[in-house]
C-alpha cells in the first residue's frame, strides 16, 4: 500500500561521496546589493506601467523592463544599490492578486 500523506518517511541512507566536489561558496551566498532588482512571482498580465507606478515613489527609480518571453518576470532599475535596497525591503512579498512578488538583487 502507498504511504499516507503526512506519515513520517523513513530516513534516507547516509551519503558517502568523499570525491564529490563541494558547491562553491559564492553560489550559496545571497546576491550582493545591485541597482537592478529581479522581480518574479508577478501576475502574467501585469504591465510595465503597473510596475512603474509601484516602484516610482521610491527614490532613484529609473525604469522597469519586462521579459517578453517569460511572463511573471521583470527587472527594475534604480540609480544606486542603496536605492534598490530600500524598495526591495519595502515591497518584498507584496501580494498581487493571487500572486506574491519575490524581489532579489540582479546577479549581473
């Protein structure tokens, strides 16, 4: 019989990979502050105008760029990393209908 949902699963066997390379530390660290924010978790029908209205009140706002091939993803650019950090902390997790905006610093 299939296990019931919520029932504790048996512990997996210990892993012994002495020769497996460790993940680089940089890949585990959060991205450093950057003037460009990466936005995800957006409603697929959101417009650049909607996002600009949301970010424009924050000092240093420059522009919003949508990713046409990837609905629900956009970039928002500020003059400095200090400006983008304020917006990130104030708008992180903002509900947008049945979606929730997730903001991170751009990696490039």
